[in-house]
């Protein structure tokens, strides 16, 4: 029997978060067709390519469920800054990006994500998003990409703002040009930057268009208290209630951050089957601790996002570890609850939770026959990982992005033995340094 790729002799992380050792995984036409420990079967299958899985753990590829690829050239700039970073630094920086710099930034983002174990992402948008799509297609990654949508806000530069009709037309054109490209790896979504910069009319029209095109909707929600105060003062509603009032809350909505939610808003998100995403390092640094244990009790699907590289890295292993420590300290220690956020739930957030956020829970996020082969191999034969009494706990507490040695997306190898095969790492790093120098001179930021 013929297949495209065989991963031989690896350990496999199952959908139940158990580890099965010495497995062979067979891939054909971008999908997993067999998982078996039979040496006889391994002789029957003929494969175009083989990966040695000895000493490695096969995991679902990680999903960055909220990022900003256009902010990659801001790395290290926002730490130790006073609040309103978004208004003072991020938006002015984004508004000055040109097409080529966006492309370079997106390439660097894809390179870093692949090398840290991420195989798919949701980009909440910016300018020149066609160049982000181009870079993503070249990288081999899977993504849900949109254009940042804002039609009001005193501090928003003119280049980033437009009328509802102009914004909708721009996203529709992006959808018609790129949705389904990259062998189906690219989704084009609609977006709402946040309720402080989106009018009720824009919210309503955007929600209608996302439903019409049967695609996703990406929004920042309840990121900080100023947002809640703005909504209460202007609409006499909280942010989630405002989105619901104008038809935006639903199963196709991905909401990033979700820190300043009331109990009633959590119930509302649960009822509407909204996909929640947390960004731990940025949230803990400037906004606070979300009510994640309560959300888990309600059965809400939760993903994790890096929120871009301006304040940290794009490593989801790092996000997960910080998230576990922060929530344990805030929610667990005061009531002596060491499992307020179980290890399995954390792993679920960076895999199947992210897949759900991208509306792809039936296709990726777990290692199962019939699902797409978006997979990573982690070198576990290292002193900081093995031996271990509990591999699941050790993945959460000890594994980092540098331990990812191979990456497979849509059944194709995109990284082998730490070498990214789809992107020119040396050239991208060279262009990125030039791009950062150019942006510093242009913006003074």
C-alpha cells in the first residue's frame, strides 16, 4: 500500500491525553490514514518519505488563536511601558507599515511559529493583509486571516480607519482573492478590532457579512476595564452584551483576551457558543487574570494566543506555562486548590481549543485517523524531559519551542531536524533587521 509519509517508532499523544509508545503513523493526501504499532504493517506500506520518531513525542500542531504578525518588528519595545501601549505605540507603528515591511514581518512570524511548534494561527489583522497571506502560503502554515476593522476612535490614524461600507468591501475583496488558497490552508475572516473603535453599525454589518460568507469573525473582547467603562457610559451595556445586541455573538466568533467579563457575560458567551481565547503573558502584564476556571466549568472552548511578538515571543509552550503559574497563584493558592487549571486542559487549549477557535475542530487539533496531518515531533530524549513519572505534566512544565524538531502541516514536512524547509531563515533575518531599522527611523518609536 502506498502513502506519502510514515513517522516510525514515535510516542503519540492521544486525544485522551495519554501517551502511546512505539507507534507508526501513516499519512496520505494530507490526512492520517493509520496509527499502529505493528512491524508487519510497517513493511506493507510503501512511503515517499519517512521520519524517524525514535525518542520523539508526536503531538498535534499548536494553534496560536490570536496573534498580530504585523507587530513582529516591535519585539522588545513594549515591556516596562506605562498603560495605553496600544494607543501610544502599537497603532502608530501599524499605521506606518508599508507593504514590503508587512511581508517581512509576516515571514519572520511564520518562521518563529514553525520553529516553536505552531502549525496554524489566527491573525486579527492590520494593513496590507494580502502580503500576510502570501507569506503564510509560502511558509506552508494554516491560518485564519482578516483585516483590522475600525470606523471610529479619536487616536486612530486615518490610514487605519474607514466607513463600514469601505471596510466591508476591503474584506470581501480579500476573501474573494484568497479564501481557500494555499491548498485550502487559508481562511479569510471578518473582524472587529474592539468595541471602542467599532460603531454599532459596523458591528451589525460585519456580523451579517460573516454569516453570509459562512466564515469566522475575529474580535478583541473585554481586554481591559477601560473598554467596559466605555460601553457602560455610551451604550449602558457591557462589551459582550453590546456585541450580542448587534448580532455578533455566535459559534463563528473568536474573542481574544476575555479578562474583564462579568458572570452574566460568561453565561452569554457560553449560550452563544463563542470561542474564547486568552493571551496569558500580555493579559497578566497589563490587564489581569481571567475567570478561566469558571469558563471551563461552563464547557466553553478555550484557546491560547501569543498576541504577537511586541511584548514577548510567539512560543505557545511559554504561554501555557505562564498561564498555569498565574492562574494557580491567583485562583488556586488562596483556596488551596492545586488543580484549578489541570495540565490536560492547558494542553487542550494550545491544540484542540485553538483548532475550535479557527472553526477547524473536526479537521485538526488531535491525532486521529481521518484528521489532517498538522503534527509536530518533540525530542523527549533529553535530560530536562526524560525520565518522567508523568509525561503530560512534564510537557506543560518543561518542554519548550526549541525541543520541537520536526513539523508537518497538511501532510507535508515543513521543518526537519530544526531546519525550516519552506522559508529562507538567513534571508528573513537579514531583511527583518533592515525592516526594524527602517521602522525606527520612520516612526521614532
